[in-house]
């Protein structure tokens, strides 16, 4: 077959006349394709050398579903390798499978909600189930079975922890062995596509966590892939000097090598094109653009890779979102590429989660800093208030020596009054602050302990704490302006205009364009003491409806049910505003008003 008629693409490419195979192995002396179609015979289908270290073969006898590997003749002897671009594998140390990419996406015309209307729910496929058999992780079907719960909760985006094939059957997912393959234990590629389509039918976007700061280290066929390496390091896909070092393994990809850059970009585009993923969350980007994660030792080629990826996504998929987890307070991550930024749409915000968690887990009221809460509510990286994701729980914040917020609040009584009141206080801050709010699985029904990939979510608590679930549902409806009278929570503007450190009362105003059905006032009490007839300013005169009271007994029988009501804002300067009203608020509670 001549160069002019060769099939484009990498890995195994299914076409009408068979399967084309292409591999990058610049140091191999010869390569052949072995598989179930040739009885694993290395002499049957040798590959032809192309430019720049690529190898190509077209095999008429190969079909979808066939298993295969590449057999490389190298200076270190024969090496059998799984296809780096394999869309499907038998397992992480098994064989690649010729994947049929066709899927019936008919009717899937889903579009991601505007970023200022997003509410994200982070989950882990392997534990988002109620199976009692610890030897069987959850699957995409387990998540599909809970979509009704998520839809009723009101979230409109799921963020899934990584699903690239990893070693074994249990993992957080941050040890990808094969980034183009979907974890077999979760159901594999077809099940993932079915899940995405089903989620879209329910009006829920799917955002996928991806890991490019390191690969493996377990079951990593890419390691010294074609026999070559320097300093006994990883070979062609990795740095072969001190730049290889990460906190997880000496397996940082070589961001300066064109073929590796293309490999990672191709992976990004695969999720968006072939799986209709609505966005990607990039794990630990600080270890992509710097060596030690602090920024002290830059990796310029890592930064330019992020710029290239985000530019390609913006051009080809302008309605999708990319989110960085950098946690270094780096506002350049969400600046436009043209201005020198990395071009991400949003980033996880340490300037919110750390002070808010600290505020609610601190035992003594006098130790809570309302100034820190104010700064967390008002912080922004650039001009767009929604270029940050705000949360009180994530997989990182509820593990690695930390626990779920109720557990941190009351280690001996994580289902008790203090745990319920202060964890929901944090949730109310998440849902009313500027930014994209995010919950972590089970947060809505007081999931306790800490996150482990061997312990499924306790779905019995969904019924036990149905009132708390309703509280979250009510908060999310207000955040998304589902009833049409809290548009301000989708707006860019935040003003904290009342802060009383002694009484631990804070009040802030959220608005989009301002006016009735737009202006929202949030009053929060971070104290164990209720406050009656407490006077604060209001941004407009007239009637203000109480839309939410976290102290309502309908949310939990042991809540105080403090008698908060609608109020009338009347003339009288207060907090720098020309109108004022008296409110009553229960301990560790939040009130939300709008006109």
C-alpha cells in the first residue's frame, strides 16, 4: 500500500477493508503486529517503517474485537507491547482489542449549561454504589441507576474521577496505565458511552478527570517502550533526567517531545469526540508546568502544552469546559492563551475551600474568622467570577489525612446536631458564593468517615437524612435560579456589606443586573447563639421574601426552627446602605432573601 493511500490515525484503525495499525517506536529495528487474527505469529504481518520513527501495517484479516499486540525487535531483544492508543484492552497487563468506535449517538444533542449556571457533583465510579461485595467495584451502570437521585437533587454536571485503565480493579484512578482505554472493571468503553448518553438524556453533563502530570507507575507498558532509555528512566514517552520526578513516580511525560505532546492532545480530543464528554478536569497541573509543583522550577514546554490543548479545545469544541486543579493561586491558568495564560475555563479554588472548611470545623466560635470567610466569598482570579470551582468537599479534601466535613466537625458524633448544622452552613456558602459550586458524592446525606476506593457510598443515609437531602436540593434550586427569583446567584457581583466578628454574623449581596428577581441577600450566622431582631442593611426597599432558612425543622427534626420570616426593608442607613430591616436567625444557620 502506498503512502498516498495509507489510513491516517494511530493505534488500530478499523475500516471497510480491514484494520490499519500505526505505532511510534523510533528505536525499534523491526515491528510486527501479532494477534488472534494471525495466531500471534510475528512473521505474518511485519510493519513498514515510515518517517520519524513510525511504523504502519494494513491487515485485511483483522476485525473488530480481535486481540493484538505489537512485537518489537530492539537492541534489548524482542518486546511485546500493548498499543499506546488502544481504545480497549482485556486488562491492564493483557492485550489490546481492535475497537469498533461506532456508537448510536442519535438524539444526543446535549449542550453544557452556561458556566454560571453549572452545579457539579464529583463522584467515583467504583464506590458510587451500594454493593456489599467489596470485591466488586461499582460500574457505570451503578451510576446510571442513581441518575434519578442526582437529577432530583438538581445538579446538572457530574465530574467523574479518572476512568483510564489502571492496575487492578480498585483505584482512585490517578495511576493510569492506558489513558485511551476505559477501565474494564467499570464496564469498558461501550458502557461508558451508554452512560454518557443516558446522563445527557437526563439533562446532566459529564466532566471527566484526566491525569497527564504522570502516568502509571503500575502496569505501564509505555515504560522503555521501544527498548531505549537514558539514566535507566522511562524512555521515549518520558523525561529521562530529573524532570521525570513527581510525587507519585518517575514517570512525568516528556512535554517537549512532539510525539508525546500529540499523544496527550489526541487523548483529550478522543474524550470529546468519541465519548461526547462535556468537559475535562486536569489533575495537578502544577506538576505539568513546573518540576516541583511550586512554580519555582518552571517547565515551559508543559505550559505551552496546556496552552495548545486549551486552544484546540476552544477552537473545536467551544461549548466544552476545561478545569485545572493547580491549587497554587495562579490566576494565569484561567487567562486567555493570547494574553499568555494557559486558557483553562475554570480552576479548583484553594482560596475558598480551605478557609470555609476551617471556619466550620473549628470547635470554638471565637476562633472563627469572618474576615477569612469574606475573603473566600469575594475572591476571584480574573474578571470572570466563574473561573473558579468552589467546594467544601472533594476527593482530596476528604482523604489523605482528612475526613468528610461532618466527621471533622464532630469526630465522635458525625451525625449529630453540630455536624449537621455546620456542614450545611458550609454547603450554603458553596451554593451562594460566586464561582461554580461542586459537591462530593454522599455530601448531601452526611456521608461520614473519609474517602476510600474500597468503601461504597452508604445509600441508606439517603433515606435516613432525607431532610438534609432536601436542604441541598433547595440550595441547588436557588443557585440555578430554577424558580426565577434568585438570578443574582448566577451573577458576577458579590458585596459583603455586613461583618460582625463578635456576633459571627455576615451578610452579602449577590446580583447579576440587579433589581427584583435578581438581587439576593444572604445572611449567615457562624455562632452557636441565635440572633433575634438583628438589624442589617438591604440593597433595596420594600418586601424581601425568605427563600431559604437552613434552620427549618423540615430539614431535620432537631433543628431549632427559628422563626425567620419575610421582611420589609425600610428607610434608615445601615451598613452603608439606605435601607434596613431586622432579621432573626438560628445558630449556625443561613437565610436567603430575594424580592
